[in-house]
C-alpha cells in the first residue's frame, strides 16, 4: 500500500512538471515531442519590436516636426539657434547636427509657412 501512494505522488509530480513545462512553452517557448517521447523546448523567434513601417512613420513625423519648427521660427532665427547649439556641449552639437535643415524639411517648411 505504501508503494502505491509513492507511485501516485510520483505521477502527480510528473503531471505537475509537464503542466509547468507547458506553461513555460506559452511564454515564448515551443514544446516539441521527439520520437522517443522526450520533451524538447526551443525558443521561438520574437517578432521585431520596430518594423520598417513604424520606422518610416517615425522619420516622417520627425521631418514634419522639423519643418514646422523651421516654418514657425523662420529660416534666419532657426539658423542662429543651430549656430548657438554647434558651440555647446557634445549633446547640443549632436542636436544641431540632427536638426540641421535638409531639402525635405525645408520643402515641408515652405508648405507649412502659410499656416504660421
């Protein structure tokens, strides 16, 4: 009788272990059974967090923002602000490089200028 209880508890432990492994499989892992009933865990490849479309939308929004700032301040004031940033700390110099006017942002500024 005592061995039967041990077998029952071992079966419960194995069942609990399998349920635990299956719950881990739901957390970005795949569970596969090999031919000899061995459970093999493999990670599934996560989807990319930033897609090409999302990156393109981010760049477009940044260009519209830069064009709106140029249109609002005017080209002369904007250039003066960039010159002031170019002689600052390295973070300000990086900001001046990123915010430097390019042909696309200038074209956007020309389109947005009548609104400001």
